[in-house]
C-alpha cells in the first residue's frame, strides 16, 4: 500500500484540494489493487482479512501525504459495509459486496441528523412499511461521498422513540439507493478535505425494497455497531498516518534549516516537541492495534476503539500543529503541505465522535461513573 500510495504525491493532493476534485485516479488504483476488499470475505471477492489489516492500509494511505482526502475517498468502502458482512443475508452479500470490492459501487454512511448528532437514538428519519417496500422520509447531515455514491447505509426509525422500551430499539438499517428523484444532495463547504464532499440529504418518499433491510427490523442500532467500532479504529489509523507525515516534514526541515549558524533541530525547543509527538503517535498506534485485534477476534472493543480514536486524534493534531510551528512562515504556505495536514486532521477531534463524547463513554461504561447527559 505504501508503494501504491507513493504514486500520488503531495502535489497531486494539493491540486485535488485546491480544485475540490474527487481523487478518481487514486480511488480507481486502490480498487484495481484489491484494497477496497481487504476486510471483505473471499467468497464475495475480498481478501478475507481483518480490520487490523485494513487499519495498516489506511495508516499508509494517510501517511503518504493524502491525509484525510485520500482516507475518506476509500475508507467507507472498507468499513462502511461491515454491517452487511456481519448481519446481511447471503443474498445481500452476493448482490452488493463484489461491486464494492471492484470499486463500482461507492458507499455512503447516513446516520447523523441536524437535530440528532451523537445522540442517534433521537433520529427522526422514519421508514414506513408499505407492502414489499419501505418509504423513507427525513434529513441526514455530514454524509460523506453522497455525490459519488450509488448506495447508502441509512439508519432510520421504524418505531417512534416514544413507543420503545429501550431507546436503542426500533431503529432499522437499510442499504438504500441514493435516488435523485427522492434524495436531494446538498454539499457543505468545509475547512478542509475539499476533495471529498460532505453533504446534507433531504429524503422525501424514498422507496426501498424490504430486501434491502440489513439485520432485521428494529435491530438497526445493533447492526450499526459493527460499523461504528471499525470506523473509530480506522480513523485512529488515519490520524496516526497524518501525524507521521507531518512529523517527517518537520524533522526534515529541522535538519536542513540553518539559523544562527546551525540547524534549528539542534535546539531543544524544536527537537523535544518533535520527540514528544513521536512518542504519542507510537502509543496511540499500540492502542489502535489492540482495538483492531479485539474486533477481529469478535471480542468487546468499544472502550479500546474509543480510546484509540481519542489518543490518535490528539496526537495527530499536536504533530500537525508542531510541524506548522517548526516550519514557521513556510508552514503557513500551501506549497509546503503541512497547513493542509493541519486543516484536515482537525476533523478527527470532531468526527466520527467528538473527544468529549468519547470521554463521556469511558467515564460511564468503563469507570462506572454516573451518566452525565
């Protein structure tokens, strides 16, 4: 993967960012090499490997200089179909997964809503059964790649929140078409990662065959968990990759830049923060690999996946900030790329779950402290 990614250098990603163009050449190359199917069973065209191997792929993708633009172009195809892999019917797996592996079917994840961010139990998008179909109405936000995608894993309610005993019940997951006659895709313009679109979806009377329901009616939240934990693990791997790319640029500059007759890397005010960042990225990677191992062995990994994302996002942000500071004025210039890493890695402290919500989860579910919200 490192060799493949090296064909798409910083200049390529700088141009995609500047023009806000999806990296089709990169996506096609990854699909042709078979990496989209790294964690999909061999029976459906994949490699039959695990989230551990997928994380190594994504780490190298981000570390190549592609940062979140490169990672977001492909990671939904890798982790986004996990609910189908683990909870889909045999017919669904044979119908959908080979096309995903070949790169013919871009995939989106439609979970978050304007009035229900981290609290997904309060989503309002509703699917009403009508014979052999469900009719979906609602709104989704922060849906990545919806402009490229033919299909989306969409979380809906099939039972109103007020009528369920347990708040995570009554939600249903579909692998639905993004039908332009029923789904308006409106792009959101962002601080970074301009090459990969983020969108708001307006869904009005979208008809979805009952055969596209994943994991059973009312079991959507439980099926979704097999997509959420891999997402956190892969995002952690991507953060580590970005951090390493930024650190490498900073170290190279610190060796070459001479001020007051010596390289600036000889000064501990430069050297020590870079060494500290290195140690934090290494520690975050160990937690990420532990979480991936647990997931691949079908063991509980929610706490570890959350902790990996938390520590990796913080380490990446620190690495990118330190790289900009090390390069000084040049760090603020686009041609030196670290400002792009800096902008793109900021996303990881917000998504797919905020640092604060990770700490809430650990406080309650690991430490046993009273729920704060």
